[in-house]
């Protein structure tokens, strides 16, 4: 990048300097997670990111003589790139609140309890989320709607939240990764100049084996489930029926949402309309809850109802069902519940911004290029860079762009196809983003599902097996073709 007033470009720092902020961040995260555990997202990780950013700034200005204005520009550009994601996150908060309090999610849970069996629940959850995400091209929307309902069903069937979230996330990211509607696929193919459907077809060689292994694991785990909570499904169902008016008519809301997604309306418009549909459903189907949500139980009139609708969108709501576990399940936090996550995103973008502006990120990426000599090392380096960028920039889109640009010329020099690059980028940047607590994807899914990233991480088999399968396929040489190396 160029400095203001057309000054000379910022020099790339030495590798040992660039490693210091990462090492500081790693050490602080270990201390924070040890001290706070699953509550680390409430502020501990944010402080760790800001302190690490300060270390990066100190090294850049004092040692590398980088002007503060350049680092500030990096922070501003990084935060600017996350602005839409923050607004989407707020709308997801509104959806999780209104879909729950309108009775949409309780209805899905009740019907799901009648259909789904513990002996294949995890496998079925993964498949359901795969299909929905494949059709919508959005893992975020899938997890915020169907995923939340499956969490409730899984709790009633006695599964741990880590297993349920792992099945939901694995399925949602498979569908997102393999969908032609996915924005990550479009971004990866546009930056690598590979036709979209050629890219998707080529991904099948790594994606299908991985999802196959994942489904087998979830099926074995479901068949091995011996919780003995057969009565809990009836208790959950009765409690939900006592608190909500359960009706198949409420399924019109997800149906209309699915239609909008199929029509490929912009994400913000789709999320806003999905919230509006849920609000209308809440007014019609759950009028008894509106005043309760507003804290004015028994009151009548327009204003208490209006306050109830607004509170459902932005605030916390607790519904008494008579069963403590169900009370916890249907409790919502709305837009306000997303503020810790938004705070975390802003702190993460600060760290990514100063790492980019100081060119320490460039220094770290050159480390990968030193080991690229053949096909396997090229793919392994691409995967490693994708994970590194997810960790340092805290955003999968930035990771996709940086990985694609960094390795495009390298692949051409080695005579490797562009579709191998696009596949390797998606097989790392897209699927691993949700495994990093301070990445925007990890923060969003953790908040929406109410499960800490470190809790669901061990069970997201699809997400961490995919990069390994990608490297393995490259090492075997399956369906990898080389042409005459091209100097660029």
C-alpha cells in the first residue's frame, strides 16, 4: 500500500518483528481462556486483541518507523469492510428474537420432536442444514434459523450442545461451500478467474469424501447415544404448547424467507423481511406474549403491544414455560445480545488493520512462499495461509482475497490449474473461519447458537477435516493436472 502524500511504500518488516504481535496474541488468548473459559467473549478476548494491536503499533512506529496515519488507514479500511457484516449481525439478532417469540422456532421444534429420532438425530441435523444451506448459499442464515431450532430439538433428545452445534455447523458449511449461490464461492472464483461451476465440480473431489466421513461420525455418535431422556421430548413439547400457540401456519414465515433467498434478494433485504414476517406472525399468533415481553403482563392496548414488538427485536425476553430447561431455550436477547460480538469484531478488525497497514502480514505470508516448490507444498501453503489470514484478519472474505492474490502467480509458475487454487482457498479460508473465536464467523455462530467456539470446535468434523483432505488429495495427485509452467 502507498503512504499519504505519495511517499515511498512501507517496507516489509523482518519476520521476527512480525511474529511478535502474533505471539503476544497467542499468549494473551491462552491466559484469557484459562481465566474466563467460555465467558472469554464477554471482554477478555477483546482486550487481548487491543493489547496485541498496541504491540504491533509500537513495533511499527518505533522500530520500523511507520507513520501512524498509515496504520490508522489500515484500521479504517478493515472496519469499513466489516460494516455490512455488523448490520447483518444485528438483523440476525432480530430474527432470532422474533422467530422464537412469534412461535416459528417453537413450532419447528415441536414438529421436529415428532419426526426426528435420537438414533439418527445428529446425522439428520447435518443433512438438513446441508440441504438448506445448499439451496440458500448462506451458512449464517441456515444456522440462525434451522440451526437454532435443531439446537432445541437436540437438547430435548439429550445431546450435548457441542455435538448439536458441530452437526449444524458442519452441514451449514458444506452447503455454503458447495452452493453456486454462495458469496464465498463467487468471491474465490472471481479473484482466481475460474468459472464458477467448474470450481464447484472440482471441489467435489475433496468435499464429498469429507462430508461422507462427517456423516458416518455423526451417525455412529447418534446410534451410540444412550441418554435415556425419552420422556423429555414430551415435557419439552408440552411446555412449548403451554407457552406458545403452535400452528403449521407459522411455517409460512420460513417458507417466504426461503422464496426470497431463492430469488437471490440482497441479504439485508431478506433478513429485514424475514424479521417483518415474524413480527406479523407474532402479532397474530402470540398476542398474549406481547405485553409479557414488554414487562406489562395483563395490560391492553396499542402501546404495550408496540413495546412488546420492539423488545422482541432488540431486547431480552424471558418466557415462563414451567420447565427451566425450556425457559432457557426460548429466552432471547435480540439485537442487544449481539453487542459483545460486534465489540469483538471491531477489536479484531483493529488488529487485522494494523497488521495489514504495517505490512507485517506480508512478511508472514512470505514465510509460506519459501516452502512452495511442488503441488503438495503449494496446496499446503495455501491452506496454511488461509488459516493464518483467518486468524490475523478475523474475516473470511479478506482471507479469501489475500490467499487468492498471494498464490495466483505461484500456481501459474508451477503450471498448476486455477481451479486447484480456488478449491484450496475455499477449503481453508471458508471452512476454518468458524473455528476461530475472534473471527467474524466464529463470533456470529457462537452468539447465535449460544455455544462457545471452543465448545463446538472438536465436533465440527467437516470444517477441520476439509483442509486435511485437500492436502491429502494433492499429495496423492488425484485429478491434479499440470501444464507448462508459466512465468508471471
